[in-house]
C-alpha cells in the first residue's frame, strides 16, 4: 500500500498529540492498529460560535461512534480516528490560515469545516491549490462546484424551490403575492434571485424585496413596506440570519403581521436550534423547509436525536446542519474504506456514489460533489418543533441552479474529465 | 392624513430607539468628552438585567407581579449599568482624562472583556458580582463621618468589601439553584418576552400602533425629561454643568470634580442600562447587542452637536424620520405620479441598506458645512 507523505506527517502529529497534550478525542483503546487524524474547523469564538459549535459537537459524536464501532478499516488495518479542532473565530481569513495549518503542519487527510459562505469562499483557494479536501455541511446558495469540496447541505433546488412551490400552491396563502426579506449578503440575494425567477414561472407576483444590513435590528421600515405591499396578507420569504430573526418576528407580531391575519412566513434559516432562541410563541404557524427535522418519525432519526442528547445534555436539540455534519463524517469513512487508502484522489473517486442511511433517510453522493436528499416542509408548532406537512422523494442536487439566469443550462460532473466544474447541458 | 401619521409615528419610533441609546453617551461623551466605546456593552448589561429580572419574576413568590417586571427592570438596569460605569470610571477612565486616544483603546478593551464576561460567566454569578460591587462601593459611604475620618477607615472599608463579596456569592448561589437557566454560562442569545399587556397593538385615530414601540417612546421621553430636570434644576446638575464648562475654575471654587465625574459617568452609564431594557423589547439579547448600536449613538451625538442635549434629541428624531422617509419610499406614496427618473431613484434607495448609505452620506455632507453639529456649544470653552 502506498502511504502518502501527508499521512505519515499526520500519524507523526497524531502520536505526538496523544503523548503530549491529548488534544485529540475519546478515550484510549488498545484494539486499534494505528490512528488517523482529521481536522475540524469551525468558529468557536465570535458571532458564529453559537451555531458552529453545535457542528463540532456533532462531528465529535460521529467520530466517537465510529471509533466505538471499531474505527476505520483501511487495507486490513484498523485506524482509530483522532481529531484536531481549530477555531475559525468567525473571521474568514482565519479559516484560510487554519486550513493551511491543518493541511501542511498537521497533515490531515480531510477537514470538516465551515458554515458561512464567506468562510467557504475564503478556504476554497487553499484546498484547490494544495489539492486537499474540505467537507462543508451547510445548506447554501450553490453556484459553486469545486473538485476539492464535498457539499453535504442542501442546494436551493433541495430547499427553497420546493418551499416556494408549496407556499404558492398549497399553503393557506396559496396564490398570494410574495414579499422577500433577507440579511444583506450573498446567500439571501442569490436565493431571492432564484425565488423571483421561480415565482414568475409559477405565475405569481413578487411585490417587494428588502435586505437588512447585518447587525441591524431596526425592522420598522420593512414592516411599513410589507403592510403597503401586502395589505390583505400574503407570503413572506425570510432569509434573515441569526439574531435578526428575533427582531423581525417580535416586531412583525406586534405590528399584526401574523398567520391569523393572513401573513405566512417561509423561513430558510430557522431550524430547531433557532426556534428555541427566538421563542416558539413568535413563530407558531409559520413554515420552514429542511432536509432533516428533529420530528421525523423514523428509528434512524430518533436514534440520532437520542444519542446527541445523551452525549451533550437532555436540553440540546438536533437540526438540519448538524445532520449534514454527521452524514459527512460517515460518508468520508465509507469512502476511505472503499478506496482502501487515505490517498486524496482515490478517496475522491470512491466518494461519488457512496450511499448512507442518514437520519433524514437515504442520501447519495452525486458526481457534482453534492448529496441527493429528501426535502421536507414543516409548520412550526407551539412545542418549538416542526409538524411535517410534506415530504418529497429524493431530490438530486443542482450545483448550478436552473432558475438563476447566470447558471441556467449548466451542470457539474467531476467523474467525467471532459465535463468538470461547469459544462453546458 | 393616515399616511402622514403612520410615517411620523414610525420616524419617532426609530428615532426614540436611537435617542434612548444615545442619551447616556450624550452625557459621557458630550459633557465629559470621554470617548466610551464600552457604552454599547453597558447597554448590553441593561438588556441582560431585563432577562435576569424576567426569569426571577417567574419564580413562584414573585409570579403574581410578573406583569410589572419590565418596570422593575428599568430601575435595576439603571443601577447595574451605573455601578459598572462607576467602577469603570474609578479604575480606568479617571487616569486617562485628557488623552482621548488612550481612552478609546482602553474602553474598547473593556467592551471586549464585558462581552466575554457574559459569554463565559453564569448569569447568576454575574448578578452576584454586581451585588457585591454595589455593596462594596456604597456601604462605606453610608458610614458616619466619624468613622470615615478615622485612621482605621481602611479596615472598615476592607471588611465591608468582605461582607459584600460574601453577600454576592450567597445571592449568586441562591439564584443559581433556584433558576436553572441562569446557572450555566452560555454564549447563546437569550430572549426577553414582553408581558402580555405590552404585546399587540393599540388603535389611535384609526391607525394601529405596536405597544412595545409606544413603551419605548414613553421610556425615552421620561429619561429625557428626568435628565433635563436633573441637569438644570438640581444642585448636582449645576455642578456638572460648571465642571463641564471650566474644570479648573470649578475646582478652585470648591466643587469636588472627582465626585462630579463619578456622578456624571454613573448617570450616563445608567441611562445606557435603561436603553438596554428598551432594545431588549425589540430584538434578542446577546453579547453583541451593544455593538450594533454604538456607531449610531456616536453619529447622533456628533450630528446634534457635542455637549448639547437638545441637539441629540433633534438629531435622533431627524435621523429616525429620514430613515422611514427614504427606507420605506414614502415620497412615492405622497406623490404617486412623479416623473420616472425621480421615482426610480427613490425606489433605488428604498431598501434598508441603501437608506442607511443615503443617511450617512447626508450626514457627512451636513457636517462639511457645520462641522460642530446642529447646535454647537456657544461661548468660550476652556481648552484642556
């Protein structure tokens, strides 16, 4: 078996880490032949820490589960997974810097990391130039397809498109006009461009659109615009981020923009974690769209939620981003075992086509490095969870959105050298 | 008419949030000239005080009074932020009067410390610490003057600090054991829910107004009136104004400038706490909540004219009304068939982001012509 230099370096640091400070995870066990060290890179400080630390918890749990089940078996040898956690500090250049450190200094074969699109865009050139691997677990705006990144979150056609369809055709506000609200950065703007194109196709009307600068919580002008544009109620598509949702929902409720008066908000960034922060009393009756929801009534989903609560505390919740993070660790493990090596190119090839029985149901890695997933529409209930109303079959991911004017008619396929990142269909 | 009323109300509502946040800074920065970058974090402490008060009022003994917790928390927030402000003045800012750059850096450091403090210390013990500070700082001042002048006063002071820390630890552990949400540190944002009587809307002359907004306007009005009366009618207010205008002369005439500084800074910080209560009604409460307001506060104070409360009031309402006029595209509804190029321009700026850009641009242009703001300080100031 060919062992790359990176692995050797990784092993060296891993053993060093174990003997020196044990910054790796889990208890020790004598039954492994060797160890392999992976990188975990999320924000543990700064504004994103609240969200991203839940992913670190989930990834640690997945690694512990794999180790407890005998680790990774590569070429007949069993490897215990160790991890090095680095802090991206909610600062995008730091993500790139720490990626370099993990790849060059620690020699990890894979990095699980990122949350915001800005952090991914900052890391992308690092992984491409070093031909290393990043697994990125968040639902995002797509319009990207790197040979060195695997995306396990939803693309817009796996979240916003089915959601818009539901709102226009089957929600209580069906046939109504749309108003789009978002935070002022790349995800909401791209997502709304797609939504606008889709609403036009459906024959509906977008009567207004507004973006709140990040950090701003003054919603009064937006409320007056919504009232002017939708005097009799209608559909609001919300892509606000983090805390801004709290300000938005508190203030629209006070202003009488509620489900009982005919206003229904579809949210793309509010999962169980956020519902408990905002307060279900402000969100009840509005909607969300995700691949995974904690209320999915299957043994796999229940087991996932139960093990997370057991590991990190009974009051913790699991949500879609965590499920994606959990899946990507398992998918990597399967691919490495199939490839029989930690070598990058072999793992990349082995990963496409990997299937996994995820908490959300079966997922499969597609040639465009994204996952096929199930989409669910849920209504937020008083208990702070989703009542699942609709469930699609498995939806294939579109790295290049087919409704966005700039990417219509393009696709991505890394298994065919003649196609690659962006080819015309 | 209805449109005008709605627009005016929105403008006043946005303006009053700015005003209540900037009022404390108008005193600390405007009157004392201290560039306090930790002002936003003093607001944050006020917001967290509201949250803690809310949870404590959910305890069985206080449950019957739950609806009034928001009123209680206004006073508590004033005290909490005021005490922290006084400590800040006594330990750091006092040594840095007259050196604005160092003050700026030091207070920025303090703001980072305070943010990290609420992230990593359980709120129950944070409350205990504030109570210790309160007792430790104020108990010695209540001693009879005979003890104060005695040579052993430092021992009395020392023992009162011991008493204070014990009380603090005790309160901390009592709260921690009775309210589980306060017993663990968390960087997660928390939520203040207004009592039911403050939620929903009231109808005035055919237009519906959100009650929380009205409440914030009332809090702002009361704060402005109280602070104006204090500065203009009370003996301490007169001393503060005297020290502001001429420190050396006031010192020579027997005014304790040290005491005046503490009181001024304490009141300014306390008002930041009150502002914290107000903003907790609008959004979520988290370590970064203050940072969102600090730029706006400085903008209002500079635009109004440093050292002038009336200027701050007019500047806040001015910015508030402009934000609503531009951000909600009001001119279009007043004059629906204006020429196309003009209406396109207005539409372009009628988003929250662009309205902000526009307002900053207007302020910059305004300050080109009147660099000292709307109401510059009249008369001769003694240069430091």
